[in-house]
C-alpha cells in the first residue's frame, strides 16, 4: 500500500513540475492498452527522462534502473518505493530479468532504455545505433508487446536558463510491436524482431521532425554539449 501511494504521489508531482516549467507535447500514435503486460522502451538523452516519461505515459512504469542507484540507504528506500528493478550492467543479470518477467506476469509495465545509458548523435538508437539485447529478450520470453517511445527536449534542461523559458518537451508514444510467438519463431525471427524495433525508433524521430518542424539543434545533443562543455 505504501509503495502504491508513494509511487502515485511522485508521478503526480513529476507531471505537475514539468507541466509548470515546460511546454509538454504528448502524441499517441496508437492507443496504449489499459490492461495487460507491456514494455515501454525509449531513447535516453538526460537524467530527467525517467520522471518525465513516468509523469506522462498513460500507465504506471516499473523502471529497470542501474544497481548503483540502490547502494545508499536512501537510494534503496526511494527506488524500491518507486517499484524500480536494480540492474547490474557489468554483465548478464539474470536476477533483474527474473524480476522483470515476474512483474510482466502480473500484467504490469516495465520501463527500459535499450541504449543502456544516455546516448546522442551517432551512438543513439535514433540514428541506427545498436540496442542492448535485453529488450528483445524480455519481450520474447514474456510475450509482452513493446511500446517504442521518443523523447526530445529533456537534454535542454541541463541549461538552467531553459527552465525559465519553458522549453518544449516532446514525447511520442508509438504503436505496439508484438514479439514473435512460439509457432512463428525461426532462425531469423529474433533478428527480424530486433530490426523492427530499431526501425520503429528511427520512424518516430522522422515523425517528430515532420510533425514539429524540428531543426538539427532541436534533436538530442550530449549533456556536455547542452551544458556548453566542449572537448
């Protein structure tokens, strides 16, 4: 009960904060199912992404989060209260996979960044960079559809002045991608499924550019670039 209340309170505060300080544009290209297991997968461009997506995605998210965030007593309390699942990124983490599969069996929604960290430019899935294999595996093993999402603008929040200017945040929620069933699987089914997911992210970027008439500088930049730090 405490986790549910705490989770709801934090999500509500996030939605209020970003509505107040930013111009949030949410586009749903298809209806997000209200029930059943789902995997929400998004590009990752800033540390602000999880609270933004959690605040505006139609369903409550249980995030896969790096294990380092749970190491302090306060961190463990907060992120456990938010139903996050710790992930050891140093190698294959079977424990986090089992926990995620259990949550999906309970018809919950898992939030994941398939890039494995903050990425922009040529290292981003928006430009065709490879995803970590965990997203494909989680969907195939659970049978849960993937909802690809695109977030643009959160990297601008590294510049304090943009909080006063009410910078624009764009969240585009794509169409469900159904994993191959057991009867559909062949030697190439996993690769084809992965490619379909990868193309969905590129398609969402193209959709955003056309719909919102975005210039190159509007597209995701590295945190260092947004802070004005140059190598």
